[in-house]
C-alpha cells in the first residue's frame, strides 16, 4: 500500500452497516392510509441494499446505520455554552412556539435525503464518491408503519477520483452501482419493547432538554465530537412530525447551550433553499470542517444539517468548501 493510502487508512474508520430485513403483517387499514398519502403510489421491493450507509445517518432511529467517518478531534470554536446571545436561535425559537400543533393522525410522514462521501482503496489507488439515499417513514403510535429507502447511483467527487478508479481497473463497487429501493415494516411506536416516538417524554425546560439530548448523542458510537452529535440530533428531533411547537422552541433554545455554537448567517442548502446557519467548526482529520444546522427563521422549519470541508483533504478531488455529509429535510407532516 502506498503512502497516500496509509494516510487514508489512518483517516478513515469503516463500520459495516446493519441491513434490515422486511417484516410481514402490515395492518391493512394503515397500509391503505400509507399508500393514499404516498406521492408515488407505492413502490415494488427491489434488491437488498448491502452497501455502506452514509455518515449523515449518524443519529437516525430506528434503523441502525453503518458509517464511514473521519476521525474528528477537539472543537476549536469558542462559546460559553449557555448564553442567550445568538439572536437567530432566539428568534426561530419564538417562531416555532407560534406554530400550530400537529394533529393526532393515524400515520405521520417524513422524507429525508442523506448524502456523504465514501472512499475506496484498491489496486494501489484510492477514490471517493458521493452516495445518497432518500428515506421515507410512515409512523403510527398504535399501528405498524413503513420505511422505504431509495438509493441513487454514486457519483465521483471530482475528475481525479474517476481517474484513480479507472487506474485501479474500474472495480464494480462504490462507483458503478445503479441504486435501488428497499422497504421494511416498522413496529407501532407503542409496541412492547418498541422504541416509541423519539420526542415522547422529552423535557421542555431548555437546560434539562439540553442535558437529555446530549446524553442521547453521547450514546452513539462514533468519533465525532459530542457537541456535533448533539447538534445533529437536535436537527433530527426538530423535524420529527410528532414534535409539538413548545418542544421545538425548547430544542432551538437548547441548541444555544452547545459548546462552540456560532451564528454563520444566511446560506443556502444543497437544493437552493435559503436559511440561517448556526453551528460550529472543528479540526476534522487534520483539516477544518464546519457543521451547520440550517433553518428557516420565519417558519422555524429545519432545512438541513451539513458538514463542510474548509480545507483540502487527501481522500477526495475537491476544492473547499465542499460537503462531506448532508441531511436534507424534504418533507414532514402529521
């Protein structure tokens, strides 16, 4: 293995995914509700998806996710972790509190797109691709739900990555897949031994909520700094269709308490939606990376969470800033 690949192997920690098997017995009434609310009218099950999962799913429940994560070290950004000086987060918390409460419907729907860089090493060469998948969930308190994951064909990060893949003999993995769709049944959230809603039982006091979310974030087994894990988890919880306005307001106020949190101002997500970014910067495998929570200050909706490389990296042919991972929250409805 050449020197470049030795560096890459030190930078990358590969963890195998856990592939969920489809379960039988979807309740017919709920299934009719699901299909009626499904814009595509349902999809046939296709091949099992055995590829690595993108790191954007670090904190997504209930399906366990594999990750290809770069080793992250201590946060460099300052912050007192408890101030109320971040105007945008205060303002969006007030906007969240003023929203209508979700209805108690049979099934709740959410649609999220995850994308990340995945790196391969073969034949003395290394190359990186972006992998992406759209995750759709229908969840119910008392009835079985459904999960659908649709993956897109990988695309090379840059021309140098494609050239390295060709020099390695064009192996047919992480570069030449045509994607696919897999589905599985989810247990009712109230089922014995089930996970329940991710937002049920969360405290509304911002201090207590920050402590609980931080505790949950630290239970995830990856090398990302705990404040970053907390920020990403807050983004997931804010977009949960079951989250009520008072909880969403408390989550934004809890985000103010994350060590190193900063206001990055107006930005756009990967599909051009404009919002405000709050987050932090970290030394990410020897180069700076920025983690952002992007939200609409008027509606309080979370648009995306992203990790942007701010310096060149060994493992991909790209000029900074460029996304390492992203989670786009496309739709959430009760």
